[in-house]
C-alpha cells in the first residue's frame, strides 16, 4: 500500500500489513453482528481493533508517532 509512497508530504502512514502478508481479521463470526444481525464478514483487523481499543481505554490525549 505504501511501497512507492511520496516522502515529501509531511504525513505519517501506518498499516497492519506488509507486501507479503495481510493483516489478521478480528471481530468475526458471532462478534460480527450489527444491530443483532450477522453481517457475514469480519468487522476489522487486529491492528486497527487494538489501536481503537487502546484509544478508547485511556484518557491520555498525548499520543505521538
């Protein structure tokens, strides 16, 4: 996704995967229900789910990259 990403944009990019391996699915099967209905898919990947759970579990607003 970021293999030939421009370096002069002054932004950070993060990803859960690399060129040879995909991210691991999370919140699948019975965890993949929206409004009580099974959506037949996974709701996220391990990287993004853990990032969001960590963000929600802390009141520290001084994250840095």
